[in-house]
C-alpha cells in the first residue's frame, strides 16, 4: 500500500505512535509518506520505504496566524496525486482530519481513503472548544475509518460529539525488542547512591500531567525510603516544578533531565514509574516503562485502567490522592517478593497485549477493511 501519514512531529504520544507505525509498516514493505511541518523526531534513520514531505507555510503580513490547515491539505493533494496514495492516515484529529477531507474533495472522492486515529486531547479537550467542535464532528464522520487508542476514548467520542460511527479501538504499542530492561550500573551511579531506589516520570510537563503531584508523592516516599526522582521531559510546568522541589526541600534528590531521546537506559535504572495525570487516553509512556519491567502508579483516569491492572502491574488511585499513591509506592518498594512479581507481570502484559507486531497487524487489517469498502 501507499500510505500518507499526517501527524505532529513534536515530542508527544501521537507523534511517537505515528512515526513508529510508519516505520513498522515500511519494514513490512508498504511505502510511507510522512507529511508534517517538521521531521517527526522518531524518524531517526534512513529507510528505503519512507519519504518525508515538509508542509511549507507562507508568511504574509496580512495573516495574523499561520494558515496550516489549507497548506497541509495542498501538500496531501500533491503527495496523493504524484505518489498514488491509497490512504491518508490522520494522527490526532485536529487539524489533520479536516485537511485530509479537503484534500479528498479536491482529488475526487473515491481515489483517497481517510483513516483518522484519535489520540487524546484532540477529543477530550481541544476538540470540545466551540471554535472547533463542529469541524471535529464533521471530520470524524467523514473519515472512511476511525480508530481510538482506548475504549475510554471511543466512548468519549461517541458521547461528546454525538457521533454514530464504527470506531475501532487500536491501543498504543511498544517495540518489545527495543524496550527491554538493560544493565545500566553506570547511569545508576550517576543518578543515585548505592541502595537508593529510583522513581521516574516522563511527560511533556503540561498541567494535565500533574507533575507537581509526582514531586509531592516523592517527598512523602523519600521520608520512608532512600530514593531519587528522575523527571524526563520539558514543558510549561517545568519551572514551577523546579520551584516546588525547592520549596519542599527535595531539590537535591530530584533530577530534571529535560528532553531525552534514549529512554531505555533511564527506564532500566529506575524501580517505579509515576503517572498521576488529570487525563490520559492511553498512557504510552507508562507502557514503555512496563516493557522495561517498571510497575506503574497511576491515577484512575481515561484509558489508564485499561493498561494498568490494579494489584498486578501497579496501582491506581483517585486523581490528586498523593497520599495513597505514595503509600502504594512505599508498599511496592519495601516488599521485594511482591515487587518482582509486579515487575515480571508488567513485561508480560506489554509483550502479550501491546507488542508492536500485534498492533500493527490491527492497523493493516483496518486499512484493508477501509480499502475494501
Ligand atoms: O493529548 C495529548 O496529550 C497529546 C497526545 C499526543 O499527541 O502526544 O497524547 C495522547 O496520545 C498518546 C498516544 O496515543 C496517548 O498515549 C496519551 O495518553 C494521550 N494523552 C492524553 O490523553 C492526555
């Protein structure tokens, strides 16, 4: 198949899923055309079957805002016509799905099929704003195939947008060969002292990730267990988190590492992953941690309970219940037998339920169904 992928190139879950899916499809012999305003950051190596097309956005003094949606649509038209695309796959509905719809109208209705994957805040937050709602609803309805990354997100879409459509749940996935625990004593030595436990959190530091809660949980845990906290990523809450760590007098034990490309050695050096989000439609970062045998302490929101089995691969608590999350953390880190069982269950669940091959099969089958319609 010739498949176009329109996605955000930035450090975020939907961009990661889009890039990893494209790479996996290319390995299976499909020809993949990424279309975005910058190179997706996970497209880190050359592949015969992958081409990247940059969307150029002209800047004219009359425009107060860049006109990305029509520029993307024009680029999709160009790529679809010259490269004979069978499918354009829009990752994160806004604005990719409506640009894909525009392109399809320009090309002629039956020559290009649109698959839209709903990832999270496109449905739960941004798309609900009155200025986007009707376009969101329309672009989902007009897609030839729609997938959502969790049952939670599928339900939210059907209810919030009053849509009657067959949405297939295709969860996030992980490359279990790449994401597996490696020996990293050197990194451990640089981040913590011998005998200290390491807690880790990876996110884009937006308010809905509740990184302040991560620091508050750590402050409680540290009173009971010698430990360090590693924070990976960057974003709007980074400065206030650094301030909070100072205020709580834990700054010396909290390592703000900023954005990191190579996560496996860091995850492998840690003992536990924290994800106390306000909203999380799947939680890709938690899945990558689980593949590296890290039990997860999470909030009971969105798709997280579909990923984390309470009492088996981690624990789930109410949003903001930092006392309970800290208690669960201490419980796991002080019971070696239980910890080992949880860590093994994490890897097993990632391998059996969310491995790349299984989920890429689901996307391929979805494409075939859409093309056969
Ligand atoms: O909604 C976002 O935070 C952005 C989005 C992204 O593009 O990075 O993340 C979402 O998509 C990921 C991949 O499908 C999911 O694993 C994340 O849970 C989801 N984030 C939220 O729902 C907050």
